């Protein structure tokens, strides 16, 4: 197909410009030579003929430009000229240039670095095949929407469901790995044989778990994470087929998982083991320690899947009333289950970064508006000389693009280091639960956002100077500029921009204040224990060595006795089901004796504790007694409960006595022998549930935790604890170790609130600075434009105080309006983030009043400087300058 001649000409002009320009020069020279020859033939001299020909052609350069314009497609030439002119203009105004670039880079850095978090957590798809078809599958109870399930229930759900192409279960855990230097604690995951096929993941080397690997009689098999393969075994490919020993049992390595594979619900295990039901809990339907994951069949919706698993749960409830009464089912997208807890946090941070970007953009637009006022004469002269509106707009847009591009480059460079800094702020334990954040970087999504921000900033920055092109005063610009008087645009639009900046700053300051107060309340919440000089340490004893209750109890007592002899140790206690702040899991079922019973059950977190546990923690006994050493399995069952338990089950009653029983028609009674003040077993910001404490000697476990009360520095005692335990048995593994104060400060809830408070506080501080600077710019510019008016007022007898009042009144209205709008917006914003607050109302009067006071005082101080300058105006000099 042959293109029209005009199109071919314009395409040739675009892509063969040197050749076309040479042809144009030759053509114009030809016409000039012909004109000269005609004049020479008419009797003129060669020089006279050339001058006359040039006058008739009206200049070769002008004609060349006209021909180029007629050709079209000359934007490259125009762009080059505009770019060079922009650089000259920006070099002439170094202060404006660097300020604008710095402020734009600041907003870009904040928004891009936080968006990198959002992209890694919420936007980037999970590293599995068709992740949108994956569902988390849970049991549902009145007090728990997404509960774990038992292995027998999983087996029934896997057989009876009709909505999943495959259904698997998983469980995170810990083991002791035998090494030449002694046993080491490692993190493991137990998964059923369909786990990897459900996710759509294949091993990097070796094979996956095969059907039958879950059977108790099958050989023990395990897979390595890629990191463990590299760090522990040097990436050797012959690792497949080798044996490792975990908790005294040999396992055969059958494969290695891919480098990019992670599964956040279980952290970052080094070993992935085939789930073989091998202990009492694994085979008991009432023991819940697993979670399910299923892949939906094509055409099956989430609602259909929920209806099906709910029906299966109802069948199991009828078949096993003793264990499944009141036990429903629930499903949720797997992505939601993985990132659901941090979604609101990231959205709050992204909103804060967006508000800071807004303030930065408004500030730079204000600077550009001031600068455009001083360019009125330039615009008027260029317009008078024939520059079109489109040509001028192209020039201003190029200048704005140069500024935005420079700000974007600096902002992206800063964002790279900000991302590294933010990643380093995440603790190792937190990162184990959020492995997808390890891939946080300046990827395509982040760079696309940066490009959008840069283009939007360029468009915004081009508006102020472009607006003057259509101003009714542009023709008067020559005379106006000669008097040095700019228009009132800045006073009109600038004041509105400052109100917007101040209001946005109020929102960020209020958010930071509420989060800061929330953090303070969280860190000072009552724990029910005395955290000072309290040390904690987890201990894992090999189950193969300590098989019986007697062996386990004897070893634990020996460890406690040895530690009590260490210098500075005042008391020692131990607990078998988790330390304070660990969580409200590990629940037990019971019934309240003497009340009607139809097979239903009550449920409460359970802790198995030593006789000295409460005294070591500093927990207060409010009724009855503690346990004694003789209360083992051969004695009647006893329990201690917390205040919440008493309030919930025995309000206005005496809780002591044989008040509880198991779920049998003829229950084995449990006597409540004491009650203690509430101990915060779960997260700092979670309500304290009813808790049941059982003697450790009636429910021993080879994995337990020590609590040690000391009179010396806790950190210095930790190595001695580990050494004492190793001396008793080298195969016993001390795990972790931290002071109670460190556990409080490093807990997930404290870390979350602290990170939010610091980041939003940083945004708020920058917003306050930019808002105050913007207000200062407005008032200072207003004073400079009103110098003649102020001079006349003072010449007519106005006092210094009246000049102060004149300027501060103008600033005061802007401050009051900005704070008022900001407080109203803050109430709405705080209401949206109320779930992230602890012990603080979204309309906390003290916080909002403090924010208004801080911003008001800072803004008035910024306004005082130009007011003082106005009051010191010399009337004679002001009038003479005009």
C-alpha cells in the first residue's frame, strides 16, 4: 500500500532531517541565486543585487523556519530548543531549582518506598500456580473465625469435599537437628503429600512427597528449603538420598524446594517433613494443630466452597458429637490469610505517604506560581513578538518536566536506600512470617508509579505559568512589569494552597499523635506479672530419650534445681504450653459441673505450669492456693484459673472446688484450687480470655519454657543458663532466650504500633515543616507586594503594632481555616484506622488539641518573621521604590 505523498514527506522530514535540511538549503540558495542574476541583468552590481535579493526574500533564516513549520513534525527541534532554554532558566534561579527538586524528591521517596511494601505484600501475586484459585480452609467456632483443624477432621474433609481438585494440610513446628557440634534447633514444617501439588510447586531437584508418605509405617522423608540446602550443605546436588537426624529420628532427604518458594503461614522452615501422625495429638480429633489449603475446581466459587465444607463439618458434628459439637467451617482466599493482618497497616502508611506527596507537590506548585508572577514581562514580550499559546505552553511544560524528572531521579535513588533501611527495620522473626517482603525492591510496578507521579508533577508544575498566557493582564504585562508590581494570583491561589497544606499536615499530625499515644498505652498495659529482672528461655528435650512422664519430670526438675544454684538467681519456674505474650492457643475443652449438659463444650486456653511459676512471674494470687509438687497424674486433677475465667464462668460465685469436668457422661472432676490475676498470655492488644492453668506434673511435655527471676542483669545470665542445661544433657537444646522486657518491646503488636508511629510521625514532621514553610512563603510574598500600602499606612501614622496585627490577621485566618478543615478530616481518617489504635479513641480530645496547638504555634512563629519585616518598612524607601 502506497502512503499519500504528504505523509511520506512528513515521515521523511522526521527520520531524514539532515538530508531534508540540506535539500532545503540548496533550494533556497537556488532561488536566491536566480534573484541575484535578475538584478545583475537589470544593471545592479553584484553586492547591490545580493542585498536586494535578501530583502525581497526577507532573510534566509526566516524563510527556512517557515518552510520547516510547513513541513510539520518539527517537535524534535522545538523540544531541543525548549530543553536548552529550560536549563538556562533553571540555572538562573538556582535557589528555586534546588528547592523544587529537593521537595519533589522528598515526596517521591516517601510514596515510592512505601508503595514498594504495598506492591510486595498486596499487589504482586503469590509465587504459586494460579494463586487466585487457592483457599485457606479453617474450622470455625464462636470465639474463633479462622481456627486450626485436627488431622482426623482433615482426612474426612479431604475425602468428602467436592469443590477442590486437591486439598492439603500443614503445620509449623520445631525440631533438634543432630550435627557434629551437637544438636541445633531448626524450624520445620509438616505437610501432607498433596501440599506442593495443591500450590502448583515442583522441587528444584529430587522428588516431591508421594502418596503413602503420610502413613505412620512409611519411611521418614523430608525436603530441604533452598536456603538450607545452600547454607547447611553447600548446594551439593548429591544431598538427595542422604540422611539427617531430627529429634533423634533419621529422615531421608528426597528433594530441594525452588529458590523463590516461600509459604508465609509457616515462616521459613529449613526442613519440610511428610506429615505422619505419630503422637497422641495427631490422632485425636479434639486436638487441633493444622491448617488446610485447597485448590478450587474450575467454575467453583468461594461461596460454593464455603457451603460444601460447612456441610461436611455439619456431618462430622453429627458423627462425632463428643469432639465436633459446635464446630463449623470457614474458607478465605489464601492471599487474604497471608497478608490480611498487615493490609490495613500498609494502607495507612501508603495514605500517609500520599498526603506527604500532596503537600510536596502543592509546595512546589506554589513556588512555581511565585516564579510565574515574576515572568509576566517575559510572557508579555514573547506574546507581543508573535509566540503562540501552544509554543509557550510547550516551553513551560518542558521546564516542568525537567524539574519533575530531576526530582524523580533523586527520589528514586533515595527510595532505594529507604527501602533497604525499612527492610532492615523488620526483625528476623517478623521477616520469617512475611517472607514476601524480602523481594521488595524498585521493580516494574514501582517504577511505573514513579513515572505516573513524575508526569503528574510535571503537569501540575506547568499550570501556574501556563495560566498567565490567557490572563487578561498579559497585554499589560510590559507596563505592569516595569512598575515591579505582580498580580494578586499568588495571594488568591497561594492562600488556598497553604490551607490545603495545613489541613493535610493536621491529618498526619493527628494520626501520628494517636498512634504514638496508642504505642505508649500498649507498652504500659498491665501484664499481670513483674517484667523487670525476668528472663525466659525455651528448652527442647529429645523425645526419644525422655519417653515417659517420670523421665521428663525428673529432667525438668533437675534443670530447675541446677539453675537455682547460679549466682543472682532468686527463683525458677517453667511452663509447658507457651510463655506470656506467646498467644492464646493451646486450648482445652471442659464442662462446668452442676449445669445442664447436652454434649456441648466450653473452651479455654491451657497452660501447664510448675508450682513456682506464678511466684517467679510475680503474679498475684487472689483466692485459694498454688499447686504443690505431689500433684501428679496419680492424684486428682486440679487447676488454677485467672480472673477472666472467674468473671466469665462463675460471676458472683465462689470458683473454688470441683467445678469443672471432662466431656464424659460421668466426668472426671477438675478441682479449682486457686485464682490469680489476669496474665496477658496473648498479644498486648488482644483481650484476655479465660485461662486454665494445670500442674505441669499432670501434663508434662519435653518442650517447655523456663522463667527465671534474677537480682543481676538478665542478659549476662543467659549464657550461664545455656551452659548449665548442656551440662545436664548435651542433647537438650536451649532455644532462643530473652528478657521479659525485650519480649514486650519486640512483640509483633508492639513492633507494629511502633513502626506505624515512627513512620507516620516522620511523615507528619515533614508535613509540618513543608506546611509552615508554605505559609511563610505566602505571608512573605504578600508583604513584599504590599510594601507600598504598608509604607503609606506608616506615613499616615500607623503604629508598629497595627502593622503586626494586619499581617498576623491575614496569616491567622489561613491557620484557623487550615486547622479547622484538618481536624474535621482527622476525625474521618482516625475513624478509618480505629482498628489500629489501642486504648485511644479516634476523637481523642487531648491529642487533637495538642496537634492544633503545635501547628498553630509553629505557623504563627513562621508568620511572625514577615510581619516583623513589614513593621520595619521605611515609608520613604517604600514609596520611592514604587
